[in-house]
């Protein structure tokens, strides 16, 4: 019997298949999702469903669709898709949607990201807990669910050409200088979408030479994990950029909703710098607009937003918080340290591809190398995220707070302490593991290292 409390997380469903969940679980979740929609004012009577390259994804998606159809809703199956392509379908068709993916997790995992019509997010506080409880009730019944056989239609629709065309309308890359671009798809869904958006299908119109790495779709991830947040998974891209004399390298995660950037030297460009760069471009198009930034992005981000006439607003880490704040403020753009980038022009949803296109445009519209261009947006020294296994998270955080009585404290998301010299750190607990996550930033490298080591020593005692 599936215990859905183990796999229904704060923002999505995620767990190992088949031991934590299987196609029967997926069918119950599909029925529960449809029940939630049927009790609301969602437009239309269909659900868009997409899936990634994992071997279990097609079967789980089909079972979910059966549950949806049994509850009286039809299905638009978009097939293989990146997560942002599913958001495009939900936004452009104004329908709720479900994407089957475990993003960057290993092959034995799978998951579901669900949204309402217009790509509006569904999290624990906006319907996911209700879906969990409804599905658990269906699974707990001894007899089969009495909703009957699925009777509503399934329409198969290829959204990739429309998705690619829409992105190319938002960012025109046809007039930039020629660029050589190495793209590491990590055997994930970028191998499906990049050729249509940037590569083979449009080479006649875009001055881009794409050097592909691991474009073959393979949910077993034979080359490296599709998680560019881990520096070990960027090594192949970094080497390839230098080897090919490329102008830029792009790395996508498994479902291609996040994009990481490497400069011409093979050095990573921080997501904070990309957030500031894209914010400046969007503010050029929408003067005076609001821009959301995650709590853990560099303090250079709000500085640069203000310098370009925008209004920075900070939000908690996590896509449901960012999207909610964007909708509340009608923000034009949002970015966070995990390389999730959100756009008002994309239904407030996150898309790694659109962020990549903005970066290519910024690079190609001027003559400087990316290392110099990105340097304009890198003002401070950051540690990156450091995880520590901690049994009593609350006690440890209280101890750390007490060690710095003169710092200014902020409890928006975990514990943030700010110091008079501009240094700061954030310490927050993981939602799913016995971990504390530390991020440190300071005006100089020596100060960052000193503060980082002080805090880690206290956390790991």
C-alpha cells in the first residue's frame, strides 16, 4: 500500500518506482487531481499531460490520464516534453496540466509536477495536500475504485513547434554576432527541445553553432547525473567549452526547466549574475517593473535591479513562493540561486530555455567575452550551498543565532544574519532530509572563507 505522505512533497510528487509508488498510485492521483478541478472554477474540461525520458514515465502518465478520464475530464497528451513545455501548454491552452518527471533525481525516481490553468502552481497550500488525501482514500479502499472505465477522449498534440516559435518571439537571436555554444543536455529533455529552439531546426536563421553533449534521451543518465547544481556534473561541459573554443556553455537539468551557464574559460557563471543580467534586459523592455529575487541570491541582484530603475522584492526559496509573489506584484521576472528563472511573459512560470536565450542575446549583442560581461554582475564572493547533516536542526540554528548577537537577523526563510561590512549568511533546514543548508556571501574572498568556516564549525560540532 502506497503511503502518499512519503512522496507528496511541498511542491510536487517525488519518489522511487515501484517501491514507493506505481501506476495504480498514479491513477489514484489522476482521479484526485480531476476531482479537485471538478470542484473548482477551472476553465475547460481537459488536462494537458507531458512526460520526460525516464523509462517509467509513459506508463505512469497513461495511468494518471486514466484516472483523469474516469472522473469526467478529457486529456491532451503532449508526449515527450520539458517541464517548461508543459507550462507552455497549460498557459497557451489555458488548461491545468501534469508533468511526469523527477527532474535531476537518479533513474529510480519519478514524480509529478501539477499546475492549474494558465500554469498556476499547485503546492501543499494550494491543492496538493487535498490531492494527496483524496488519492490516499482511493488507494485505501479494498475494492477497485468505483468510478468506472475511462470514457473521455485522449487527444495527442505536438506542442514543440509552438513552444519553440513562442520563445523565439520573446527573444530575437537572429541579429546577434555568431556564437559557438556547447550544450550539455545530460541525456535529459533539453536533447529534445534545444534542436527545435536553437539548433538543427533553425540553423538557417540563427547565427549559432551548437556543439551537443549527451543529447540522446536516456533516463538512466549514463554520462552523469542531470543535476548541474553539483559541480561534478559540469566538468564535461567545462572541458568541452575550452576544447572547442566556444563562447559559452549551457547545462540543463533532467526536465530542462533549469539552466546553468559556463563562460568561455570554462568557469561557471553564478545564477545570481544571470538573474541580474536578465533582470536588466527585462527592465529595459518594461521600465520601472518589479523583479523578484530569492532570499539567497547575491545582494548585488537588488542593487542592480534598482540601478536599472526596477523595484526588487525578496521571496522565500521555492518555486511556489516565487510564483505567488510574482503574481501578487505582477513582476516581470524572478530568479533564484538554484537557477530557476521565472517570466511574466511565460505565465509567471520558470523556463531554463528562455533564460538561456536572454543570456545568448546579451552576449551576442556586444563584443566582450562572457567572462567580462558576467563580471559586471558579480560584485561579491559567494560560498555556494553547503549541506551539513544535523540531527537537531532547531537547536543548532538557535546556537548559531546566539553566537552573533550583533548581527541583523531575518527569519523569512530559515535564519539570515547580516553584518555591518556587507557579509551575510543564510542557514535553513531541508524539507525532506536531516540537513542544514548554508550560503555565505561577503565583499572579499578572505571574509567569506572566514565566516563560512566559523559557521560550519558551529553547525558541525
